[in-house]
C-alpha cells in the first residue's frame, strides 16, 4: 500500500477485509469525536481524558484487527501454495505412473502375433512393423498403422529383404527413411541360425526397399543395438552371431545410409553381449550420449554404460543402493533386476524410459512388466571436491 501510495479508507474493511495492509490505522477522528461529545452533553467542555481513552482503544482495536487478518492472509497463502504443490505432484505422478491403454489386440492389429520384430514411429505419425517370428516361421511383411493403434494396412507381403527376425529397424527423424539392418533369416523350427550383415533402405514408408549393401564389414549378427541421429548417421553395436549365447562388443557407424561403415571401437569395455537396449539421447544436458543397458553375455545383466564421444570410449555408471535402510553403497549396476530383450527410449529432454524384459525369475515373473525411468544427467560436470558422492545421478 505504501509503495503505490494507496490511501487507507474505511470501505476497504468491508470490501476486502483480508487485505490487512489497506485497513486504516484508526476509524475515529479526534475532531469528529469532540463535536459528537459536545453535542451529546450540550456543553462546550468535554472530558479530554475520555477522548484519549476512546482514541487509544480504537487504535488498539484496529491493530488487533490488522494482526488477525495478516495471520489469516499468511495462513491462506500457505494453504494455497501447499495445495498447488500437492496438486502438481499428484499430476506428475499420474502422468508418470498412469495406466497403460491397449491400442489393439489379436485380429484387430491385422498382422499375426510375432516376436523379435522391428517397429518404429515415423515423422508422419505412423507405426511401422516389420518382420519377426512366431518360432515356427519368419515373417518378411511390412505393416503400417495409425498412431492410435488402428487402421493397419499391409505395405509389403513379401519384401525383397526376405523373412527374418532379430533385425534392427530405424527411421530417419528428418526424412522418414527406413533402414533395415542385419537379422536372422533362419533360426526357426529345426533350421540352424543364419545371421546376415546386409542393410536395406525404404524412402516411401516401407513399400519399396533398396539394398544398400549385401555384406557390411562387420560380422553377421542378430539381436543387435542400433541408433540414428538427426543427420542420418547410423550407430551399430554388439549382437549375437548365431551360436548359443555368444555376443559381440564392437561399435560401428555409417554416414551414408548404411552403404559404407567405419569402426568406432572393435573391443568396447563392456562384455560381449546381445539383446540389450541401445539408446541415443537427442536432447537434454547430454545430447548425443549413447547408452548400453543390460542384455545377455551368457547371463542376464543390469549394468549401464555411457559414451559421450559417439561410441569410441565408454564408462560404466554407478548408482546408489540402500542397504538395510541405514546406509548407502555405490555399485556399478542399475536398480532394476538383470534382464534382456527389452526396449528403451529417450525423449527430447534426455529422459530415458525402460520397459519390460526377460528376467531370471521363474514362472509368470520371468517376463517383467516394470517401467523404469532415468533422468537426464547433470548440466555440468562437477570438480572432485564439489561432489557429495560418486553417484552418477
């Protein structure tokens, strides 16, 4: 009130009693009180002591009223902000932990039930499903559906790349071009596994396919990890060569749509593995960071490796784990149980989400239905003396 030079007035008390700062310090004027007392006593002399007592009582009453409304105002503000914070927290939790919706099931999806297939979400808001297996046969078809999981249509029943499973399917985030990489063209029924090292491309959403290379310089593989950046550079890592649980730990890249490849490292520090999650961050505080999460190297894993130089060098991440609810330890493993054959995606803010996977549990728990999330790393690296812990989070 003083800052904007707002006058005190009696109407403020009745119009907005909670605005204690607008309350006048007094509501009785000395001269008006003297005139009223003279008129009541019909005498020119008045009791000044009574006048002063009346004025003092008025000031004290107004002071108590201001204090009362100030306290109510502070309480009201505290309740408002508490309600706002609780409501925002509840909204975030509902959005983060909200229930999943089934988009289509069985015949509603159009294509047959399958596993180890490729799926991408295109810039045109379409879902593309390619290949896979039902353990009896491999599929070589391509399907397209709307973002809501409806309106599925067959784009190619027998695509030129042939039936396969365990391949990688990527979508260029700018042009929408599709890239099919490697996979197993046999490995079903009694047929032995036969991984490939070919690369195919489609520039029309999956109807027509063109061979980029029939034999890339890296070993034939399946269950590999791939990622693509905004400029169309393709990254490839690890995989299974088709013999038991044998894996790979090399990293390659291609800058021309899979036609030619160059190695980034032939022996990464993480164990040779397959069926892991391979993710590239497109935003957040570490754009371009690559992650290798979990997988299988003869046993299921739950370690997390990161590379900030495009896959050339890697470092294992440490996480905080509470022991006996009393103390914390720092271990080179994530909080989720060891698992393989699971997807992981990252949003534009660098927020990483991991879902499901095959675990070491028995019975119904052998396939997880969990959802885990990892926030983007800190904005800047702290000096060693600024770190509170050695935890990467």
